[in-house]
């Protein structure tokens, strides 16, 4: 039986349910629709709907909800049961211990992408050297803004082909107070860059086209396909970033990319023709996830990109 507001898990009667009973009902409802981490999702949505923290919810389990509060929560639970991601419902996604505004125009930042940011922070945290970083396919701006937030010595340029994504990124930059060290520009890949940068970083689309329909419905049906689909082998964008990247990097600059499972060997092979100091970094699940590649000194010294 599908849980509902009159189920044994939530006897409403003439009074409204407590937080504890509401969460139990929400959890059962989401489990019925095969939502992963149903308890956590139920708590997140309740926290959002009644505007208190999850910590406060746990402390106040016997607090009784108002009819209005429960009605709002009920609507959110139904939306989540249809596999709409919680991040799109709440319009917020945590990333690098920061909160980012998101909507369906941008990919939801993933925990594994934090490794991309952590790698850059590890290598470029010098307080005496200033860096310019280009984030290609910036989306919500989570990567660029996190770097600006945690590395006071950097300026970031976020590039995305989507005007809606640029608008979200600008909103996030303002919220996190890094407006003085960022630029967000609409354009395709490197097109908006008018001079070389120290670091190119990107979480590009890397899922093979044929695999898209097999993704979880939260991803397949809700997130922007253009931010997922990497072409027949998943490497369309990565190949361009690797082949064209050196032109847009200063001497001794670096390219840092996230990629998918089982793509490491091909990506490393492609990179060896263009870069030195190539490192493949595994994520916390032991999956090869990041390539870190340095541009060697070449005859391109002093090369300047022509302004469009």
C-alpha cells in the first residue's frame, strides 16, 4: 500500500503530526517509490519546508506541525517521489562546505567533483603567487567560486555556453562575496579567452551518449543533457580540452579535468602528446577520476591569443 497522510504511519485526525511521525511517513513514502537514502531525503525536505535546520529537527522531534507546514511538506514529498532531485526542489546544493543555488539549467554539483577543487587547492595555495584560472563549462559556478573562496591568490574566469547557467553562477558569486575576483562569460569552450591563463579546470560532459538513457531518473529526466552527454565515447569535449588547452595556457600552466570510469588510459594517451607531468588521481572510491597535466616550455613562449 502506498503511504498517505491517513496511513498508520501518520494518523492525522483532529491534530497535526509531530516531526518524528512526519519524517517516518515521508521516509516510507519515498521508500515505496525507490528513492535512495529515503530517511535523509525526508529530513532534508522537512528542514526546507519548515525553514529550520536538520539539527533542530532532530532536537525537536515531538514538535507538532501546523496544517500549513504539513501541506507544504506533503507537496515536496510527492515531487521527490517523482524523482525530481532534492537540489532542484530546494534550489540549494552543498559543495565544498558551501551552499550553491541551482536550477534545471545547471548540473547539480557532485561530491566527486570536490576532488577536482581539492586538487587545485593543494597545488596552487601559495600566498605569494597569483594565478588566473579558467573554469570551462562552469555551470552553477561551484568549481570557480569554491576556488576563489578558498584561494585568495586567484582570479577565476567561468565560461559556459548557457546564458541561464551564467546567470546562476553570477548569483552564486555575489552570494559568496567573490565578485571582485571572478568573471563569468557566455561562450563555447575557450572562445571567450583573450589571453593565456595559468590553470584550466573543467568537469566536462563525459558520459557516452548511449549510456544516458540508463542513468538514474533523477539524472536522466531532470538534469540538462548537454552537461552530461560527451558524445559516442564520452570524450568529445575532453579531446578538445586536451588538444586546444596548451594554446590557452601560460608556460608551466596546468590542465585539470574530471572524467568518467574506464576513460583514464585513453585520456592519458591523448595527453602525452601535449603535456608533461601527467598524473591520474583516484577518487575516494578508488576510481581514476582526475587528470593533472602540466604544459611544457615550448617555442610558443610569448604566444598571445588574438582578441575576437
